[in-house]
C-alpha cells in the first residue's frame, strides 16, 4: 500500500500530511499519560519491516502486503502502535526506498492512522459485544478475542484501502496533469485484491492472538501449580530417638 512519489498532487500531499501530523501529535500526548511498552514497540517495529518487505504488485502504482496494524495495536496499545507504524514507514521511505518520501504523510495516514485506529476500534467493539452477550461471565471468551482480532485485522486493511482510494480519487494525477479517480486502476480492480489480503492478514492475526492467549494460560497454570506446591506444608519427620523414648 506504499504510495510512490508522483501519484498525488501537492494539495493532497499537504492535506494528508497535516492530518497525519495531527494524529501523531495526539498519539504522543496520549502516550505521556500511559506507560509506554518501548520493548514491545521495538520488536513490533522490526516485525513490521519484515512483513512490509513482501510486496505484491497490483494494477497501476499500487502494491499489497501485510500491514500488521491491528496486531501491533493489540500488543502495545493503539497510540504507541500508531507512532511505531509511522516510524517504520519513515525508515522504509528514506532507507529502503519503499514508498515515496514526499508521499510519506499519505502512507502514514493510510496505514498508521486509518489502519491502526479503525482496526483496533473494531477489535474493541467486538470485545465489548462479546462481553455483553456473555452476561454470566467476567469477560469475552478466548474465541471471542481471537475472532475479534481477526475481524479487526480485516477491517484495518479495508479501512486503509478505502482511505488510499479516497485520497487518490481527490488528488490523483494522470500523465497529463488531470485528475482521475485512481491512476492506473479502478476502485473495482483494487478493493477485491485488498479484501483478499485482508482475509490473509485476519487469519494470521487471529492465529498469533490465539497462540499468545494459549501461552499466557499455560504460564498462568504453571505459576498456580508452583504456588500451590510452595504453600503445601511438608510433614516434618519425627526423630527415631523420640519414638524409642515413647
């Protein structure tokens, strides 16, 4: 989904960059009020770089790849995830030549702002719905969490795709300088392909969340078993001399 240079006019670039800058400023403000998981951000950022390297060419100047926005937001929180995604996109643009440097604000808007916030919002909404349906329990079930993560990841990809299509429709350039809906491809060409990628990302996100929840449950059981063993009193053996005296 990385937009290269030369696809959008200057007005669209400036407008998208302004929205992205505002969202980043708000995310930094929110991060100051909460404990930031910097270790998770570094690990998640490295995973994003690897995931973004597997680009598949689409019609026109477009590509498709895993985004990882929802999974990152679930792991470290939405505001830190937004900042981490923006940092990764900046590194990719300037060091890896993946996405145009002039279009960096658009790419941040598409994958960091729309991808992270919409995907995580869908995930939280589904968790709240699952908890409301299970009135006799403390919270949503494991399967609800896994399903919410998978659906949130698919929604994230579609939100990014629709944001991309909207920006290009408003500010796309043809070779002669005119405005068109989507240079090199129509919306009908792109959305089915992004929807398919969304299914793949949803399946991978759900699988990772399921594995993480299973790991946490296993570790919790191990800790409980260890605590029980520590709290169980051990019978003190009676000396043989005391028995003979009796």
